[in-house]
C-alpha cells in the first residue's frame, strides 16, 4: 500500500512539472500589459488620444536585463483620433499576443479627464480580457510623465503604484484605491459624483540615491464625467473619515495644547450618516468615532484626569477635516460623498420630487459633523523623556 501511494505521488509530481513547464512556455508567448496611461493632446494642430502601455519583459529577457541593470518592463505608445485605431496599432507593434490579465493600473492625464474620460473608460471596460479591478488614478499633468518614471524600492513602477493605491495611501489617510468598476458606476450614477486618487511625480531630496518617482496623495473631483477640481491632504482625510471605515491605519493628527505641539495617532474610525427632511430641505448628521494614541513628549505626561479634556481638543481638531471636505464638495457642486444617494435609496418619494434639481438641493442641505475621539494609549513608553540639565 505504501509503495502504491509512492507511485501515485511521483506520477502527480511528474504531471505537475509537465503542466508548469507548459504554462511557462505559454506565458513566454504573451505580451503582458501591467499598466496603461491615457492623455488627450494636441499633435501638429490635431487633438488626439495618446495611450501608453507598460509591458512585462519575458523572464528570459528579464534575467539578462537585470544583469545589465535595466528595468524589468518596457514602454510602448500610440496616438490617434480613434481609440480603436490606437489599440490596433499597439497590437500590431507587439511581437507577441497581448494579455491584459495582469493589468493593475490606469492613469488619466488631466486634460483627458476633463474632456474625454468616458471614451477611454468605454474602450478599457469593453475589452473582454481586461480586469475590472484595475486601479484608476488621475494626474494634474500628463499621464505620459508618470508612465516614464522609474520605480524606487520595488521591482516595477506598476507594483509601486499598486502598493500605494492598495495599502499605503489609506494607511496614511491621504487617499485610497478606487477601481475602474467603482469609478464607472459613480460616473453613471444619477444621484452622486465621483473622484479618483491623485498621482504625481516626486523628486528625491538632496543626498538620496533613488530616481524621480511617484506618490499617491489627494483626489481629483469629477462632476458629470468631467474633472473639476482637487482635494488636498486634509480635505482627502475628511473624505475618508466620512466615507470609509478605517482599520489598522497610522494617521498622524497634529494638535496644540498649552503652546506645545503634540500628535494623535489615529488607528481606526467608523462613521454613521443619518438624514431627515426639515421644511422640504435635507439635514444630514454625520457621526464619526475614532481611536488612537497620543505620544507623550518632554514635559507632557498624560494623567487620567487629562484624558477627557484631551479627547475634546482632538475631536475639535479632527472635525476640521470633514468640514473642509464638505466645503469643497459644495464649492465644486459635486456630491462625492453620496449623501444625496442615501436620500434616493431610503426616501424615494422625496427623491422623485427633487431629482431634476438635486444638485441645488445638495447646495442647500445642512450637514452637521460630530466627532468622538478616544485615546486608547500613550505611545511605547509610560513616561516622557526629560533631559536633566
């Protein structure tokens, strides 16, 4: 019995090896696209689309490239007034069959996001091989400038942007990843607006030995499928506090007490949004609860009787972020929180009354924000460091 089991195990191992070899050979026959960037530019007096793609090198080539210090992927691009023609041109130029199953990123240039975002989304989403979970981002300049940058500390630029979109941005409270599917649903929604995380290039500080690279921070705001403005770091944090349930994050909230600069390290939050209609006008109440710790510093040790007053100060400070983001939403006339969507969902009869001019109603809506910040720790040491003279 034991010998029979051994023979079966060896047979399975042999079959697995053969299948894996076949898979590797098949992969070598593919041109794997990992990232796309789309611009709308003027070339020789003609407005047209310009699409860039980052393609993964085959492993055999990649080994040689790594020895020579080159990147493990390469860039191709094409321009035309027709997106269909661009796709055709890119496919003709590729030496192998294109594969989109490992495409993780799509970057929109600012002008394309302002004027021609729907055709780009349609071309992307209509591809049966495309991934619906592609992260979409927008830049204030040209997508081509982002596409041509080199990664810092990761294998590829695609992986670096994916990590920032998926983990780092929300961990620091400066943005969050939004997929092409989610973005498309928002753009087509009759009762809310959309936003996308902002991606920009950054230059190394003097003395650093890394190349120019990228940072995902802030949001681009859309109204009726057009880019209309931007959220800075504080406004972006306000959006996240209202719209997301934050878990295991590391967000620093600076505040001052007795002329001393301190920080509240927010590690989690949850929110609840209620509304009612008063005199024909919506009133929203947003309650946000947070937990975090305050790092003790020289001359400032937290005692039990200081906790409640500190929590009040921190709550007032945190409240500034959602209020700034709400003010931006009204300035851009763009409900990216989905507040009016809640009315549509939970009070459909009232929605039917206001649907034709729901944006005017959004501008008139009163929004109250209540913050309840809890201190659950005071850092890694029980006493602050105080140097003796």
